[in-house]
């Protein structure tokens, strides 16, 4: 299924833009190396695999274009290209978050949150199905930055497995200034959604949601629907704004065509087959997200 609004895109132009973005990723190491003598990276130990660049995001843009135009196999091929370290590991926190999100969607990366940060593990380059720890993302020093980062990582953790295994924040065990920041994560809708999808809620969450006991399955469904309506309304608003710009028809869109957090929560719901589930509204843009989630959840 295509994302509504892409039906009039010229397929030749779509193919050209996708190939352009893939070429950007392939060419950037050589380009950066050639410019190094005139840049801040002009040092003897300069390595194009160390310098931050746009390679990863170029591949994300290419994959999204493929997915929204119903080229699922091509989109998966590009995502695997991104995950296989051909261009080195992510260089920045936001690149790491995006990398982990795509890997979780494909079932090749696991994200585990604890009081100290996020542990990222993968089996992308392994013949076996065993996952190995790859890198750690520590929580930032300020509460607002910690909550912002957690909101981006929780969907990936939720799609990685059972919430009680993947999300172990344990704020009571945090010492010093990080205590309040990690505790605040439990106030986010993303944290609540991960627990509800998993069919459970902490006492703290029950209190936040106005419950004095463990919720029934019907109550979990209602809470889940309410949270997903919030996420989906945000995605609809963003897509509608993007479609109203002249750049939409020229395929020069600014911003992500896919809400990866929403997609990951849907994948999590589909992978938790015996947990609280709910159907969504028959709005074509949201049907597109759920259809893509069903295809990725099978991986």
C-alpha cells in the first residue's frame, strides 16, 4: 500500500531520487577524504569512518521513499544496507537512535533501557541468531534531554521484546542527579504505551492513569487506544503539512515520511500477539502505517 498523496509522484523521478540518496551514502567517504586537507579534519589520524556525515540519513530517506511508494523489498534492501556497518557505526546519538529504530523494526537489533542508558545489541553481521552488545548510549545530564532521548528509544525497546525485559529503568536505584531524569521517563506516553502493549502497568503508571488497582483487559485496551490516537494525530498533522508544500510534488520533502516511533509501536503490538490489542481508525494514512507494520512484524 502507498502512503496517500504519493500516487501522482513520477515513478521515474522516485527511482532517480532513491538512487541519488544511495549514491550520496556511497560517495561521501571519498568526498570527505578529498576535502579533509582543507577542513577541520585535516589531521594525520583522520579517518572517514570517524567523521560524522549524512550517509545514514541519506539511506533512511531512500528507504522511506521506497516504503511509501509500496516498494517494500527495495526498502528492506536499503535498510539492510544501512545496518550492515558498510559505512561504519553511527557517529552521533541521533544516528544511533535512528539506526536502532530501523534495526528493531527489522528484528535485527535489540534495545534495552536501564537506569544508566540504552544498551544496543545486534546480530546483523552474524550467521547465528545470537545477539552481541554493540554500544551504549548513556542518559544525558539534564532531565529534559533524558526524557527526549528516552521517548525516541522506548518504541525501539518495545519492538525488541517484552517490556519488562527490555525496559528496566529502576529509578530507585539511580544515584545522584540522574535520579529525577530517569524517574521522569515513567511520565511519558511512550513509556505507558510500551507497558500497556506488554499487557502490564507499574503501580506508578496505574496512579498516573487514575487507577487504584491493576487494570482489566478492557481498561488496557481503552488506554492503549487513547495513547495511539495521540501518536497518530501527530503523524497525520505532520503529513498533511508536508503535502501542502510545493516541495511535496517535487519529492523534496523536509522531514521523515514515516513516523518510526508509531511504526515501532504497531510492530510491537503485532509481535505481542497475546497482549492487549486494538483496531485503528480507517484513515488511509494510518492504514498505511499498520499495513507496513504487519509486513515488518513478520521479519
